[in-house]
């Protein structure tokens, strides 16, 4: 017998009403992750003997042992046992952490995996909210929202730096494995794409179209995840979209996709193309890991990432760009993406592919390096291509990077005009 928990034992209010709440720095008691400290979140399926249902452990300092304004590392490890649980479902449930935590009044969560960023407000702290309450909230939510799947839940919270650094290794290993399972799949090899409308709670017209070769822009919903999510909840945020009625295979436009998007965007979007930035690109909610922006001056595009705070050659920083691009609208020439989409064979395919990239922050280059080099060789751009792409050490304006691109013989300079 499983109890359906409706009362959550936390000293704050919990509900979708608080989802859009932001917590400013000045109202923050403690924050975790977001590039300031190491943090991760992981849902891991375990056997019936490896779990104690309902148990919550905080390994490291609790909130009352730290000062106001502190930054702490954080590891959230959620162990789940269920007879119907499947490994493919781990990442689907993991993505829900974002929503469940944001339901808490005075709690704030962005991004995912080892990029997550959380805040607890001074108000929540004053009401008695403790780090262990993340566990209470998550256990209650997972049990109440996935009763058919989840029989037992245990949460381990790590706030000790050494332990977080240890535990994050396991998490990263699992992220890599998940990404690898996708590798054999192409958009052509499947009959269905999947929608994701999870972000409509704050971007009401936003629809992600998730394909084998294009992860959702949050980086946390792959085609396999969307498929698994549909198996778990057929009426949920991920639905299959049959690829039917090809309108333009190069730009990636299908009638069925257009119909789906139209019917699920409050009739705001009429057409979406999967493989170009320049014409009806996919909408962007606010969760994107990176943003592509066109640079007509150099006939290419630049990409900046959430981790890079600095100004970029399009004249804007990530956060300013995010304000322009986000909210669920289409802005030709600009688009939010998951970082791994840069490695996809379908990356801006109709626009000339990765050869268009003229600028990326160093951090993003380093994050992608190994696979990026493999992909550039595959594209005939040579293993040296990554070194032809400018970064913040070369310049942060078009004028500053043009001489570099010319000197390196960057391929975008000789490509057909972007528009
Ligand atoms: Fe789904 Fe897209 Fe939101 Fe990710 S960003 S949760 S794929 S709607
Ligand atoms: Zn989103």
C-alpha cells in the first residue's frame, strides 16, 4: 500500500503559484551552484535493498550553521526504487526537480544536472526552512506525482565541499552515459519527434520540438527522455509528433510539426523550422544553456553560454541576450539551445552548419573540445577549426575579431551570405 501524500512537511507554502517567483541576490540567505560553487542533482534508480524509504540525510553544514549571504556547494542525490521504474526514466524524473523546488515559496532553481543553481530566501530561512526540507519536498512530490512508478524515495543532500566533489564524479559519469545512448540515433531514423511543453507554465506559447539530433534547449530533455516521459504520462508535457507532410527537408519543416506547434502555442506560432536559425527558428523559453546570435558583419554566428558572464561580440552579455530571446517567441537570427546541440550533425544544417561559428567563450570551447574536434574533422573543417573560432581573449566586438578570423582563414568568411 502506498500513501498518497498531500501534506508536505515543510515550513513554507508549496504550489505552482510560486513557480514564477524569482529570488534576488539581496533577498537570498544562501545560494548553491550556478558557477559560484559546485553543485549537481541526480536521480538514480536503485534496488529494493539499497534504499530506506523516506530517509533524508544532510552530509555537511545545515542552514543554521552558515551565515546569511553564504554560498555552499550542493549535491542532491535522489534514490528511487520502483517495480515499474526503468533506467530510461531517471533523467525524466530528474528534470522534475527543477519544477518541484520552484513550487516552494522562497525557493528558486534554474538549470539542471551539474549546472543547477539554487537559492533559499531570507524569508524561507526565517520560517524555519532547512536544507533537509529539499528532501521532504522532493520525496513528497515524486510520490504524489508518480505513484505508479515510484515506490520508495530516499534523498541524500551534500553540502560538504569534499563530498560534493566526490559525489559529482558518479553523477557526471551517468550524464555521459545518458548522452551516449543517443548517439546512434538520427532524425531520419525515427518516425516521430517529441514535443516538450513543460515550460509553458512561464512561457505559455513555448514549444520545444525534441529530435534525436536536437536536445531540448535546457539540455535536460533528449529525444529518449521525451519518449520515456510519454510512456510514463501519455497526457503529460511530451507528445509524439509524427514526421508527416515534409514541406522543406533541408530547413526541417513538416506540416505535422507546424500543426502541432500551432495548436499548442495558443495559435501564436504557425511554422517552425528545425534546421535553420534564419527562418521561423524554434522558440526560446528561458532555460537555454547557450544562445546563438547571428553576426552579419562576419557572415557567421556567435554562441555564448550561461557560464560566461562577459560581453560578447553581438554587444550583449548572456543575461541581456536571454532577456531579448526568451519568453517563448521566435526571433530569427537568435535562438536558445542546449550546448550539446552544437555537436549535432543537424546544427544549423540549412545555414551551413558548424562552419558558421565565429565566436564562443573559452569555457564553452573547453566543455565541447574533444567532441567538437571530432565533428569538425567529420565536417571537413579539419581538427584545427576550433582554433579559428575567436573567444573573449581575442575580442568581444566584431571589429576586434575580424582581423583574427581573416588571418586564420575562417571558413565563414567565404561562405554564402547568411541572409
Ligand atoms: Fe521541455 Fe524545452 Fe522546457 Fe527543456 S526547455 S523542459 S525541453 S520545454
Ligand atoms: Zn524552459
